[in-house]
C-alpha cells in the first residue's frame, strides 16, 4: 500500500510528488551536485519509497521538468531567456538521458536475474506516458511561449519531446509519426561538421563561436557538442595553445548559461584541472612585441575564465580540493588575491614595482622592453601593490588633482594586454573601502576603472556583488555624496553584465530569510500554485507576522517605496519573497548557509508538524526528507552536508518531538513518513526496484580527495564504506540506521519497558484471581506507541523491513 493512499491522500499527476519535483529542480538549479549514476540510483530509490509503477513515476518526472520550463517561459524579462534554455536542455536532453540510463540498468538487472525483460513493455509504458503528458494542454502551451527553435523548425515542445524520445529509443517510430505530419527518421548524428577533429584542424573564431552558440539550442546534438568543447579545452591546454583556447574561453564567458548547461553533463573541475596547469606553467614564445602582447591578452582571458568558473560554482570554499598544485600560481593567488606587499620587504620585485609605478604614471614614457616582458603571472600578483604605491604618491593632493595625475596609470592598465591584472587591483580597492576606511580616493579610482568602456566584463561579474555591497554601505552612511551622479550608471552597468534578476535586488537579512523559508515551504506543500494573496492569508491565520516583528528594519522595495516591516513589504512586493520559481533551491541553500544546520532542521520540522494538522503532512514530509537527503550546496562542507543534517534530526529533534510536541495522529504520521524516506535513503543494503539493486548510501556520501586522474569528486562523489572511515577530517559525520535505533527507537523500547513494569506492579486481586483493573490497565499501556506517536510507528511499518526491530517491539 502506498503511504499517500494509506493516509487518505491521493496525488494527482497534475501535481507531481514533491520528492520528484525537488529532485528535478535541484539538478537544474544546483549544479554540479550529482553524477548521472548517482541520479539514476536516487530515482530508483525514490520509486521504491513511493511504491510507484513505471508509468506513474515517469509521468511525474516529466511533469516536474515541464513545470520548471513553463515557469521560466512565463517570465517577461529578457534576462530569463537564458534560464529558459537551461530548463529546456534539462527537459529535452538531461531527463531523457537519465530515463534511458534507468531503463538500461533495469534491463541489465532483469537479464542478470534471469527474468523476462520485454522491449515491447518498455515502449508501451513510455508511449502511454507521452499520451498522458500531452493531455495537460495548459502546461504544454505554457512551455511553448518562448520556444524559438531553428533546429526542430517547430515551436512546439511536444514535437521536441517526441523526437528526443525516439532518438533515445524510448518510443517507436510508428508512434511518433502518428503525431507528426511528415515522417521522421532517427537522427544519425551531427552533420554540421562541428567535431573536435575538424575544429582542431581549423580553429577559426567563426567556427568556435558557431560551436558555442549552437550548443545551447541544438538539443539533439547538445551532448556531443559539450564533449567537443571538453576535448578542445583539454587538447589546447595540454599543447599550451593560448590563441584558440582564449577564443573558446571568451565565447563561453559571453554565453554564461552554456556553462550551466555543460555542467548538467560534466563536472566543471574537468575545465579547471587543464586550465590550472596552463596558467601555472605557460611562457610566451613570441618573438615580436605585437605577438607577445597578443599572447598576454589571451593568457589573461584564460586566467579570468578559470577564476570565473571557480567563482560561479563557489569552489573557493574548498579550494584545496579544486586546484591540484598548492604550490602553483593559481592556488597561491586565490588564497591571497588582492593582497598588497610592503615594498621594503621585497627584493627582486622592488625595483620592478618602482620602475612600473614611475613609467605607468607618465603617459609620455614608453614602457621599456624588459618591463613589457614581465610574466603575466607576476603582473597579476604585483598590480595591487603597484596601485598602492601610486596612490601613496598622490595621497596629499586634492582628490581631483590626484585623479588627473593617476590618469596615465588607468590608461595603461585598461589595455587588453594588462587589463586582466585589474582583478586583484579591484579586490584590493574594495577591501580598502569596506575594511580600511579609505573610501574617497579608493572609490574614485574604482569608479573610474569600471566606467572605462574597455574594462573587462568578466571582472565585473567576479566583483559585482561586492561592488553593490559597497554602494549600499556608502548610500546608508552618506559618506561620499560626490559619487551620487555616477552611482546609478555603475549600478545599471553591473546589473546588465551580471544579469541580476529583479527578485534578487531586495535586501534579505537573516531575519527576513527565516520568514521567506516558511513562505516558500507553505507555497510548495499547498500545491505550489497559490497566488501571493492566498499565501499571505495563510501567514495571517498562523500569526507568522505580528506588529512586534522586525519593525525596526526599513526595507526598500523595488518600486522605490518604503516598507516599514515584513508585513507591509509582502503586500507591496510579494514576488520578491517567492523567488523565480515556486520551488527555489537557492532560497533553501541560503537559509542553510546563513542560519546553520540546526536552525535549518528546526524550520523543516516545525513546518512538517504544522502541515500535519491540516491534512498536508505527506507533501510536507516529502519536502522535508528531500531537503535533508539531497545535497543543495555546491561544494563540500561537512556541517552543511546531508549526513550532518540527518544526524541532527535523529539525535536532537526526533526524540523530543515524539515525546513532547505531537498532539495529533496525523502529525506523527507525517514525521514518520519523513523519517521513513530518510531511513530508506541511508540504508546500506541494496533494495530491489523492478529487478534493480540500489544503494543510496553513496548519494549522501562525500569525498573531497583528488585522485590521480585530477578529476575532483565532491558532492557527487561515489565512495565506498571503507574509504569513509579512512579519511582524516573528511566525512567525520556518518549516519546509519543504527543511529536511528540508538537515538529514536530506544525511547519506544524504554516506553514499552516502563509499561511492562507498571503492568506487573498494578495487578490486583479480584474474586480470588489476578486481574488488571481497566483504569490501571489504560494507564500502564505504552504511552508513545498507543498515543499520538502511534502514527509515527504506522508510517514506518509501511516498509517494515527497514527497521526489523520495530515490528517486534510493536507486537510485543
């Protein structure tokens, strides 16, 4: 019996299981998290937990993916078009690929177990799924709003789905042709000639740009073109060919969504490892000055691309595991980027810096040949100190005169062969403003550089958030009124380059994030389709807002109005609270990182208990289990990892919840379903799903070691049980079924033992025979098992094999 049916709740295919939807949204919004093998294993386990047949399970998968695409297509902002391409890539490439691998694994297991596997049954299943899927006309039409597809020559997502499913051999040709006016043949491969071999023979900018631009829209060939990009990156990096490699990096930076699409399939560390070696070791072999400057410009492009990838996926938080050479330039620079040196403490570099400051401060001087040939690595490292020394010379002058005297320095550094070195300079200037109180001159210099048309956009993307923080601080303090004229210009330039969504422009301090979490959670469990006004009414009814909360904060809304407190701001700008999707993984991730794991678990438990009172406990339990078992954080962090969250849930919350906080059967049943899902995800033994052996222990496992292949595995690491215990400082938090038995099941055992003891002591003699008084009998029964917490036990017994001791305890 299904757990949702056993509780009187029937999920409609139009509203997919939250567990499945969270899985789909997490893969798209949090990249990279899981490898394909891990994603397939998670799906297998999820299907087993829900006891879903293949047809029902696949319908919900497709519905979840199409829901995400429809939400993106519904956005009117042009900035969201890139995100639409990401979701469309998931719908038309990633999801069919996962389903194909899932079917392949099932067929292999069936064959290995000498069981009958029928291709006809597979086709029948997926054709039935497609038929049912296409019946949801409203959702299908919503996915077509922004579809402009030259490859398929039809703005109809149904045609696209049919063709990719046929190419994956999930449906039959005859089935597809019934939907199409013209007969369609299985695609035979990329006929445009965009293969690695062809491009290596002719690495022109035109063909590289064409490869990158079509990789976002050519869905039938997207995987092969991603592989081509990786091959080119590796080949050119190995051969130290900076010219074509810089062209590729430049094209990828111009289409940032392609990086996210690429990382639906491959881990970005595969970019990083090859580029790191080049940036650490490359030396120009150019003979002429012109060729040398071109080489330096190309090197700068490659270096900024490497830093951009590290920044985009927050790998700086575990840089030791991302970069393989801790003695190399890249590692050392990232550890101390923006640092300046005391010039008197330098030996060889002192004369170089002194000469550079002198030369670059005079526009009439030509830079000497030996200074031109300074390694770009040295220039990147020394640039912050060069600017510091230049600023020292003008510190006593009037600020306007100082800026005039510094103009030659600006002119030299914004040239293409030097501009990449401004990344460290800008970081140093930002630190001066934020931490050292040197606001006026430092901000003037920063302002001048950013407004320069030749200033690299890639640097603005790297420091944009810090720049916006500086504007906020300066605006609040009113310390630099002279910059007001250019502030809006710079803000607009940053927002345009970074493509910052409007919903992120509102300030979200930790106090506000707490309530946004609650609102998002409720929005999801109540169907995810409520209008903001209805969510607002839910909050009113539950007293989440009151006049005493956050009235001391004044939040500035997107339309320029001031909201005195959270209550008022939600009325003025509700969309800023709910994010771009009704299921916003980033909001949950921020809440985990800012508030910490214990508060994060507490928020989840509170919402599950609340929903349990109102008949929505099952959906809340699914969301809670997903938040605790799926990694929602980009990089390795023991304290934010699922194993830590689960351990906290077992040790610190479940016992007290069951003993003190349960008032209704439905509440304990909801907590039980959430616990059951978690237990089945961490169970070590394999479970059989349609003939497939599954072990999800690896999914919540972790490894931040780097092996000899230089391929890093972090959240998506598949690790063996033996390796977990052998890692020093890694994976210190282990979670097993035994933890549940030790911390949770023990309270039921104690409750049973106490009841047995009371039962013996309370026997009375009636009519010459021993008989238990009815009143005393009721008082001496196990209070947990037969009280409100009975729902918790009933939920766990749906899969009674998960904790064998539980059944014997109940039947004792």
